[in-house]
């Protein structure tokens, strides 16, 4: 009995003595760390003491080794290297970050190495340099991104704001910034009171009272200071009332009173016969807003185009009172008067019905990534003002596929009216709209509006199409505005009755 007991105990201790080994081995297999893929990224700054010296800061993650290619034939394996370039240029710097398993990721960034004296000379000349708004193509505007910075509105040298084109902005090598208003100022909307808004008025202190009754005469001509960092392309104007672009464009947003300083970005190109400076402000928030401005400095001032001081008169167009009006979108020719298709949203007539490809053709409505957009229809082939006296309603069939993402896209349709011929690029400031409720998805829905009950009038509340004799464009908007989400919809039978 004792012998059997001894054998049992020996087996017990052997078995359970080995158990921790098995457990340890099993746990070690299961607990091997899982190596995450590396992410490579870095930032850099130019040395204050040597403009050719760049300090790189590595912000990579999940990495144990690094390889740098500085874009000039030199490399490094340091985590946070400092590199000295031999000359000014643009360099594509690549950081490759690797983990212990040999998995790697790369990140490339172009850095611009500038001689600060040469960069300052581009901005301020050898002694001074005077800039005026660019008089060819657009000179300023606002939009949703740097890719389309003037998508919402743009100004041209067309006589609409001539005083803006006479203003002079001078940078000097002793870091002075001089604004010369040339005796005239522009009444920016929302800043100046109604009697001055939208006009060029005499640049006197007595006129420089904003819409809130505050003295804004600091915006008039004067001398200030400026700072310029060529490594970041940032300029700061210093002194109460110093501004560029528009008085209201400040560092982080639009203002209605003078600021003590304003900071913005610039880029300068040397062109044939003149230098071109792009100035921009980027305001981040629920919606990104980019204000951009174009300035020119002509080497020979006599070659600078003249300022157009008066807008060309708008020629009258014919007015019609049709008894039939609309477009079925079955084909490009299936319309009554409203035949010209335009706008940022695109309608392609003659496409298959999404419910039945063998049915009558319809219009494919493609919404682009423009911030505000619509599909436009005008009288074809010559534009005409339309009187709507013979109609009481407008209707349209709309199909909203569920394949679209309806946030922020809405499930609504708007039919609107504007004056493109008379208001030109600002027709939306004088529009009339009719907006539907939310529509069902994946089925044809007929939307009908009473023309005497608009949802919105930009000029006068309650104004209808019957109160206007200058409406020459009908537009359709699907999916809402003030966002860049795209979508595909279908329309048919836009009919006035």
C-alpha cells in the first residue's frame, strides 16, 4: 500500500510539476504581442539662425527604425534628424518608418527652402514694392477650399467696384506697410450702413462709420508695420486698422471693426512683365471658408491694364408670356422654351428610368461636389424674361435612390427662379424658391408647388414670381445646399400649368 501511495505521489508531483511549464508555454504562444502596422509622419521647421538648416520632428507611431530621404541625395537613420541643404529649392522629403517585423510605411512632404533676403525682395523689392488688385481675370473671391477658393463669388475688373482696383498696398524693406486708399472706399455689405453699402464712397473719416455706428476710420490710408516668415509664407500686418484683401478679412474670421494685427498666407510668382501675389485667409469651422485675393506689381506700370470705371449697360432682352412651359427630360429636345441646361448640377436627358429601363426616358440628375449648386434651365436659344401669368403651379417628378448617402444630403427638392441676365454672377441674391417636404426613396414622387406661395424670397418676404418681370432662369436643386456631398437622382416632367 505504501509503495502504491509513493508511486501515486511521484506521478502527481511529476504531472503537476510539469503543468506550469505547459501552461507557461501555452500562454507564451497566445500572448505574443501583435505588431501594429507603422504610421509615418513628420513636421519640420527652419532654423532661425540658418535658413538652409531644417529641423525634422518625427511623429511616427508603431515603429522602431526610421529612414529619411531629404530629396537632395542625402539620407539619415536618425529618429529626429537635423539636415542642412546646400541651396534654396523645393525638396521632396520622405520618411520611411518600420516596425520590428519589417513592415514599413512612408510619408512624403515637399518643403520649400528660401533665401529670406530673396523672398523679402519679391515681396518688398530692393527698397519698396507697390501692389494693386490684379486687373486681368478674377481678383478676389470666396469659396469652400483652396482647390476652389472663388467658387461662391468672384470679383472682376468690370466696373462694379472700381475703387478697389485703385487702392495701393506697399511693402518696404524697412518693414513698413503703407496703404493708400486713393480717396475712395468700398461699402462692404454687412459692414457699412445701407446708404454706403455696395458703393464706392469718399474716403473721409466722417464716412467711416460702420453699420453699428462704430468709428472704423483706422481702415483708411496709413502707415503700419509688417512681419514676414518666408519658411511658412505667413505675413502679419501690425497696427490698428492695417488690412489687405477686404477690411473685414481678419486672421481667424470676418470682422466689422479694425484689428490691431492681421495674419495671412501669401505666394508670389514671377510672371512675364509683372509679379503676381496670391493672398489667402482660411477660416476653419463647421464650414471651411477661404477668401483669396490676387495682386500684381508691374515692372513697367504703363503696361498695367486700365481700371474699368463703369459697368457696361445691360441690354434689355425680350419678355415672353408663354402658355406652355417646361421640360420632360425625355430627350434634349423635349421641352417648351426651357431648353438650355447649365449649373453645377448636371441633368442628362434621355437616360433609362431607374424603375423600368424600357419605359420613357428620363433625366439623370448628378449633383457635383460644389458647395452650393443647382441645375439651370433658360429659354433656348436666346435668353428671355418669362412672365408666369398663365400658370398657377409648377410640378416635377423626382426619384431619389437609396444608394445615396442622405446625411448631409437631404431628401428634398427645390424649384427656384432667378435673373441671370440682369444680376449676372450675383443672381442668387435676388432669387425666389419653392421647397418640398422630405420625399420617399426608391420611388417616383410628384412634387407640386403653388406659384403664389414661395418658401423663400431673397429680396422681399412673400414676393412671388408674379411680382417680377425679370426672371429668366428656372433652377432645380436636389439634396440641399452648403455641403459638398455628391449624389445621383432622376427627374422627369417639369411642367408649368
